[in-house]
C-alpha cells in the first residue's frame, strides 16, 4: 500500500507532562510525575521521555521479530492492541488495520486462538514468560512459529493484557525433517550393503557394524562391540597362513598414519562355519575440521571366499589337464588378471575425488596444494596464487579468501577458476606449527551440481561417499518405478550417464523387464527382497548377471518413499562355476577323448580350416561395407590407434583439410596432427582436444574449430573400443561455416530491429513530451481559469500517452506495459498539479502487477486519467481535506479498476448514464474500445468501477 498527498500541521500547545504520558508504548504503565523537590531534574524529564519512547519504538519495530500486545476477551479469542509491521505482514495487513481487531475477525483459526489463550493464562498464573511453538495452518505453505507470551499490566476495568514475541522457525523445522530423511537413507544403505562395514573410534574400539559384517565374520554385534582390531580372539591370518597381528590391521594402520588403506587380503575365522573366510579390506580415516589426527575410522570389507575357493578348484582341475587345454587355461587366467587390473583401476578412480585443498599465507603464497589442485591448475612452486593462476601482478579484486584473515572465522563463497569451472569454496583459519596465521581452503567443483543446505549436504555427502565406495551397482527407485539416483558402478555396468538413468523406468535396463518390475513391486509389498537374480544389459549389448538385495526406505512419518537396491556382479562366479563344471566333465571324459582324438583330428582340422575361410570372407565383406559407409558420409572421418598409427580416413577428411597425400600415406598420426594445427587459428585448443594422452580417456568430446581461412568445423571425438578395451579414437569433422554465418546474420538483424523499435518509442515519447511542455507553458500564462483547465486536461492526456512510450523505451519488453507503476505515476502527477490549490487530498493505491499490450495500455491509462482528474476537480469542492482510494486487480481473466473518493458525490439531478459531459463520454468511448463495462454510483462519495477482459498472455 502506498500513500501520497500532504497533511497540514496541527497548531496549538500541549502540556509537556501530559505529552510524555500519552506517547508511552501501548500496554505499558503510565510514567508517574516526579516530585517537585528538584526543579532541575523535573525540567529534564520532558526531554528524556521522548528519547526513551523513541528507543522503545525502535526496539518494537526492529525487523526480524514479530512483536505486539493482545488482550484476552474470551476462551478462544484475543483483541490486538498493537502489533509491529513484521507481525502484521504475517497476516498480509498493516499495523493500523489490525489495531483493536479480534483474532477471529482477522481469520485466525479457533484452535490457534485457544492455544494462545491457554498459554497467556499460564504466564499470568506463573508470572513468567511462556514459550511454545505451533504450526500455522493458513495457506498452502507450511509455517512453524515459536511464540513467547508475558503478562503485562492490565488497565482498570479492562481485559488481561499480554506482550508477545514470535519467530518464524519454518527453516529449522524443514532442516530437521531433511536430516531425519538423510539419516534413514544412511541406515538403509548400511543395512542393505553386501560389503561388511565396521565403525571404530580413535583408540580402535568397535562402536558399530552392519548385518553383512555379522554374517561374514560369524559373530553377533554383542561379541564385537567394545572390542578392538588387536584382540587375539579374532583369529586372523595372512594369505600364506601366518598370523595376522592386530596392530597391522588396516583400521589400526589408518588410525596411526591418517591415510587410507586399500585392498588388504585377510583370513578371518568364522565360528559359525568353523572355517576361515577370506576378505578384501579398505580402511578410511575420518578427520574433524582443523585436526590432523583421525578421530574415527570406517572399515569396508568384501567376502572373497567363494572366489578364492573357485580359483583353487580351477587350479587343481587345470593341473590334471594335458597340454592341449593349457592354452585355454592361460586365456582364462589372463581374463582373471584383466578383471583384477580393472578392479584396481576402479579403486584408483574412487580415490581420486574431485576436491582441491591448499594453504595460503599472508603474502598470497601457497606452501601446500594437493594432487587435484596441481593437476587441475598448476604447481605453485613458491609463486603467489594470482601470478600462476591469472598471470596478474596484484591480488584479484573479487577474491574472498582473505576475508578469514580479517574475521578470524570460517568463510564460505563461490569462485570461477581460470579453467572456467565453478567451485564451492570453504576457507578456514589455520595456525601453522610456527604460530603463523594461514588460510586453509577447500574447493569443490560444483559446475554440474547444486548446493544443498548445510546439514543435509553433509549427510548426503557422507551417504554418497558410502555409495560410491561400493563396487556393486546401487540404485534408489521411486514408488512409480523410476530411477531417482545411481552410483558410479551402475553407470559403468549400464553404459548410461547418471542424467540418462535418473527418471527412467528401472526395469528397462534388464534382459527380463517384467521380472525386474515384479522384483521391485515385491519389495514395496513385503519390505525387502534378497538374492534376486537378474541380468543387466549394457547399452553396447553385453549382459552382466547380478544378484539383487533391496529394501524400502521411509520418511519420518513412516511412509514408504522408495526402494534402495544393491546388485552383486556374479559374472566371475558364473564363469568360475562354468569353468569348473567343464573341467570336471573334461576329466571324466579324458579317456574317451584320448581314444577319439586321433580319429577326429583330421576331420576337426578340415572343419577349422573351412570355418576360418568363412570367417575371413565375412571379415572382408564387413570391412568393405564399413569402407563404403565411411566414404558415403558428408563428414570428414579420421581414426588412429593408441600407438599413434592412422587406422582409417575418408576422402572428405583429406579434401576438407587439404592434407598432402604423403602425410596420410606415412601412417603417422603425429605428422597429421602437426599439419592440422597449422590450419587452425587456435593451435592450443586443437592440441588440447586431440593429443595422444586424450585418446586413452574413456570419454566423448565435442568442440568447434576456426580455421585460418575463415571456415568453421565441428569436431566430435569418441573412443574406439574392443569389448571394454580402448584401442584408438575416431574423430568426425563437419563444415558448419554457412550455418554459423547465417546465425550471426540473424542475431544482427534481431538486434537492429530491437534498436529501431526502441528509437521509435523514444522519438514518440520526446514529441509527446514537447507537446505536453508547450501546453503546460501556455496553461501557466493563461489567466482564464476555464482555458487553463482545458489545457490542463489536454496536457495530462498527452503526458499519459508519453508515459506509456517512456515505459516501452526503458523496458526490454516492447509488447506490454505494467499498469501498476503507470497508475502510481499518474496519481503522483495529478496530486502535484491539483494539490497546489484547493483541498489536501490523500491518495491510497492498491495496484497489482497487471501487464497490458500497448493497444490496451493507452486507453486504460486515459480512462484512469479522466476519472482521477474529475475527482481532483469536482469531488472536494468547499472542503479542506479529502481521500482517494485507487485499486487495480485482475482475476478470472478480467481487469478491474476502482476509484473511490469520500467527496460530495454525484448530484441527484445528474444521470451518469445519460449525461453529455465530455469527460464521461470519453470514458465510455474508451471502455467500449476495451470491450469492457463501467459502473458509476454514490457510496459515501463517488465510486467509479471499470472492468474489461485481460488479453491472452497478459496478467
């Protein structure tokens, strides 16, 4: 709500003592008159009281807290004596509008009013403030409030009065709810993981373990909790059978060194099975902020007993086979070693998390930077950060790192690095061993992520670290069967990115979709499922057999919100079982095969020769088809292997780059790359996307290259794989010069048209303002009041149209006008003109944001101008003061503008519908132009209401 207009100051004198009493805060006791013993002190009281009263008013109106005084009038109702602006804003009102209103009149629910009354009486009885919290049930948005009520002095013959303070605690409640949901996910994650997880304190004491750990170790949590890894009763051994001392346990090593321990193999005696179980252990130390010694450690271990037993059985079986099957055994062993290499590589990738940590001293030098920082940016080498990051000779203006130096407290901010990526930065005060003050900075790449709230982010980061540490695919499924989150193992086993997987149907990625769908539906019905066998199909076609364990997770209210599923890759076990069965079958048939070998040798050899010839023919045909396909495409195709040799290229590639034939015939990729770098404007960009090391990266790239001759090429690069092994890289080039030039011309044309439209509105506005100024000059020099009034009306109409064009010129939207600001400007202009003489008129405006096209905005503005002009000129004749209320709203696709004055009203002799007044005729004509309607009536003054339909697309 906005008010304009001027009020005349009141004259007269007030007794200083009475004035001091009357200005006290509502609800407080009167200030007693001081005894007349000290005249000097008595004279200071009137001056001191206004200052104290002003301090009390400033405290009462301070932002952030809702304050006020109410009095209890019934068991379920209160009367608002006074409220500050923050309290009134909760109900969408002003303090003046709430004054002396009942809570029920203001729409406050009865149950909330009864709660307030009971707490008020509790405060009055105990003579102490009472604090309580409750949920405000009004509106669609959930709001939680924390209230404090205190009994204050009650006026004679009045109702009990109470002061209150209210704080909005909705954010805290939502954070508590989010934290409970995160803790529930964490609990389900630990319970459904197929790996064992043990949590220990800094002294090695075991404080928790998950069900998988209990099953693998063969003991209950009660037998482990309170013990340590060095206890002799754990009975652990090395792979060679020697005793595995407790002090060498990975968890104890991680606590002592503060470093992660990976891939330790250990044999643990399982008392339930009375046999050793073999496990592969990872230990991760946890640090508190600012500490260099771990305070806890997490140990994650995987049961590899079946794998070891299978390998032992295979070795025993293969030892009994003769030379002819040794080659098959070697191939199988090579495959097993390849799987081991891939697993170790996966551990290395999981360890290289994308977070940089560094220390900075007062001189901007960086004495420490971790591997991620050095690989992402540069090696500091004693240089200042702004020197080697941005090649500057002085500190960056936008850097916030050294805020910590000033405040000596942590600081959180965001930064765009020299590589163009965004980082979430946490700076902490750090004291070095020599006592010097430094800044510890941690940067997290958040280019493709969104920052969550602090409490939730910490829990989610912890959950994500557990999920990503798992070698098994982990998936969360929504109640509708769509994927809501996956880990890195799921991305690898399906071949799809996280963005491609999230939101799709869970069952679409299996060889038996119906069986997969039935599985997660069973989880929702029964709460969990174990060892559910399925086959995951990779996007390149190969299938991975898995066993799924899944369970539902619930929100704090106990409602099922999704399913958490973990899959165990049983490819190795399947292969081992198949190989073992084949080995036993071979052993059983050994005698028969020896007898038949000589007879079948010649026949088998002929068959193999025939198969080989057929295979060679098929390969030649495939190569021919591939060559034809590559040559037929309009793009330039080029392929090179990991050794730097050219595999293939088509003629379009050679002609696009105009490469000498001898370079292509050399077969050397480096020579071709060196030639291409001479043809592009930015050789560094070219080499960064096409150097030798990038060919080993398992990723696809896309960029644009600008050649020295002005052409523009799109480049798409993709690794070439054989099974899962990268053997080279294929690059595709496309000439997009014409397309880019067409895009640039289109953008230039649009900018030119926008400038032209803006200039047109500017010139129209200037011309109208010149005309308005000439009329105003003429009006000021005209002694005749009638002529002056006519000129004023004409000037205001022209100025109204000029204001419309001014808004179009100053706005970026040339197709519509916000009438809220236009109406406020018109009221201000008319008040300044008609307020120079006549009554003092106070105008109140209630205007919503209403956007109209130009062909509706101008008639609407002229209608408002005519109605307001009539009110200013005629409504308050013979009066010193007056009030105008203007409202503009839109609902149900229609705009409604109402102008109300408290003047003398329309004379009974005048019929608004039939009068020949020029102003009313103009208003009716403009309303018809808007396809609207007008209503004029007397209601303690004059009320003029105009309503017309809102155009499509407006609001």
